[in-house]
C-alpha cells in the first residue's frame, strides 16, 4: 500500500506538515508574550513562557498519573469470562 492510498491524515507527508504547523503556532504563541502586557497574580505566572511550560508539565503529569492509575485498576483479559 503506497502513501496515496492512505487517508490524508495518516500520510507521512501530512504528519510532517502538521508537526511543522503546530510547532509554528506554539512558537508564535510563546513569542506573542513579548507584545502582550500580562497581569501576574502569583509572581511565577508573569515569567516568560509560563503558560507553555506549565501546560506541558501538567500534561506530562496527567499522563504519568493515568499510567500509574492504570497499573492499579487494570484487569485480566478474561475478566468477563470468569
């Protein structure tokens, strides 16, 4: 199966283009903080790129928590057969 037979979202060329677009949007969002006056409430939230790195750290923490929770809550494959 060559690349043209696949759905357009699964093609390698499209995935590479989407990564470039998403990284560009992220960079523009972070760099836009230069032009925007921020009202900090806790001191740390006024640092450059706070929302970007805080969101990334929070996302990683949620994935790790979900993996840990999954190890405690997982069942055997034959759970319903018993």
